[in-house]
């Protein structure tokens, strides 16, 4: 079983390479849903790292030693990801959770700060003059990647997962969610949308009845007031963890009250993100 199985938790996102075949088999035998986590970029310690062409390796991923962005347009990169997805299937996973798919453009951006606009109104201003509006995309990968190439890569991952009989989740990458693109994914896994006031961007998932698994890295009091108080509004299945993702702390909000049942993976999750 997973390192720590929790009663009532049905969905486990666990690492492709670090998880033994027997563990995935045991999860399936218990009627649970194993989801295959892997980075859609480069990590130096992975057994297939030697397969990445040097010319396809880009900028370092900030804050994560030994990780680099890749040129997602390259056939060699897509072949490596296809092999990873096929390994997920061979181990018995039911869906994939490809991480780090949100790097394109030039810098990281978050949802607009609506409270600032409201403060302008409260002070009596008649118009606003927002500065620094030239940030688009999410980071500098070292390659001329755009929202179009990011969507093409995500579509490739989705098509490959489904061709192998598995589902696929969207990890973060909120700026690419729309009523048109949501059909690419079966569920979403989010980190910190309550902290960054971004949970409303998952409205297409909620409208489609697709699970939105959320993890927050914050204090218990902030988790209760900022996340648990709002899960019915945004439809998230939310837990609190430390960034190290050890077994404790782990706190969970009550499940959201949805208009209709969500499809599998069922909306109760350990969400053991591999970060």
C-alpha cells in the first residue's frame, strides 16, 4: 500500500519511478485509484535522464536542484514522455499526473488582485491605472515556447494517456484552462489556488463535473478560513500539507456539495504530490 493509507481516501498520486509495482498492484486490489506522478520536464536523478538530448535542455527550474525545462516541441522529448506513460500503464496506474507543464512566455503571473481594485473604489477613485501589465506566460524556459506550444504539449500528453487506456489530470497551469480546453483532462490537481486567489479559474472543471484536487501549504487556521470555508463555492477537494509532503501534517476540508456526482477519480484524495 502507499506509505500511509488513510481510511476513506480513494485517490493516490504517487511517483512513477519511486513506487514499486507491488504497491500499485495493492492499491488496485483495494479498490483504490493509483495516479502516476512524473515531471514533464528533466530531472537529473531519474533513470531515463541520459535519454534527454543536451540541446533539448533549457533553463534550471528555480528552487528545484537538478531539474531543467525541456524543449517540449522536440520529438525526442515526446518519445521519452511516451515511454514514461507506457511505464505508468505497465505498472497498473489508472491515470497520469504530469507536472511542470506551465512554463511558457516570460514570467510568472497570478490572477488579478481584485481587493486592490475594490480599495480604489472605496477611496472614491473614478478609474484605475494598473502598471506592469506586460507579464504573460509563467516562466522563461530557455526556449521560444508560447501558450500555443504549451497547449500542443498538453494535448500530446492527453492523447498518449488515453491511447494507453488511462485518464489524465492537469497540474496547475491555470492560465490555459477554458471551456474549450477542459475536455483534454479528466481531473485537476492544484497547489495553492486559495493562497493565490486563483480557484475561480477552475470554473470549467466544476461546470463539467470534473474533480478538482487541491493542496494548500499553510497554517491550519488559514486553511480552515481561506480554503475550507470556500470549497462549496469553488468545488475543490482540499487538503493541507507541508511542502515536504510528509505524512503529517495532513488536514482535509469536508467534501464540497456538488450538483452532480463527479466522475472517477472519485472526489476524495490523499493527493500525495511528489513535490
